[in-house]
């Protein structure tokens, strides 16, 4: 598999449309927030990928900006720790 997409919580729609157009899968990442507002990110699949594209929304209201940025940081950290794949982050509106 040459590359895959990872979708942030706030960019599910655009990531789904991109995956259909590009005919590439969306990598399964589980992101959830616990009752004490801690964000948890887990890879639901194995990393055997050459390139990873993370798609994040660029328009947020003030209440979810911190959550989206923390999710992005956790996605990047998980990808870098789990794989030596080339990592690209894109912003979608």
C-alpha cells in the first residue's frame, strides 16, 4: 500500500470524500475523550505504510480548537513512534 489517509475527528466528511476520489483507505485510528477530558488515541491497524497523510479540519470554534490540536499532536506522535513512514499533514475546510 503506497499511502493512506488518517482523519481527524472534525474532518471525517472531507476525508471520506478524498478516500473515494483517490481510491485509498482511511486508516483506522480511534480517538476518544475520557470523562476527565483526557484525549486517548489508539491505532486500530498495523502500520505497514510508506506514506501517511493526516487530514485535519482548519475551521474550529474556540471550544474544540484545543481538542483538535491535541488530537493532531497525538496522531503525529503515534505515527512517528510506530512507523518510519513519510508523514504529511493537510488542512481541509
